[in-house]
C-alpha cells in the first residue's frame, strides 16, 4: 500500500508511484467520470516512470532532455487527474489521494530540477 517513506532511486520511486495510483483507482467508486479519470491517471502515472527509464537509455543529451520534459509533463498531468478525482469523490479517499497528489508534485519538481542542471 502507500507508504510515506521516500525512495531515492528515481526509477523505483516512479514505479511505486504508478503502482500506488493503480491501487488507489481500485478503491474509488465506479462512476462514469471516475472510470474515465482513472484511465487517464493510469496512463499518465505509468508514463512518468517509463519515460524516465527511456531517458536513462537515451543516445544524446537532447533525447535525454526531451524524455525528462515528458516525465515532468506526465507528472503534472497525473497531479491534475488526482486532484479531479479527489475533489469529486467522498472524503474517505481524500487522504490517500492527497498523498499521491503530493508525490506527483514532488516528481514534477525533481524533473524540473534535473532539467535545470
């Protein structure tokens, strides 16, 4: 389940984020909007880690930067879907959703920092 302990291996951290988003989606009610928002969250959260792995295997600095920009974009998108789910559902999912939302924001900041270096 979701743990508040930070992982410093970014490949593992992005994997855990995607996994926890999937576990979170399983807990929300199956309304039409939740199903659609959940699909979007699953796509964007998985894309963060997948693109980070691709960045680590990049053939050029330009390719690396582009992949990191995609990671940042997908983390930002994940935060958007999480916020939408949190604000349109009952309070019983809010705590877990906010943890994931905060992780998405932290990942976005990490990728921004990587780009600035």
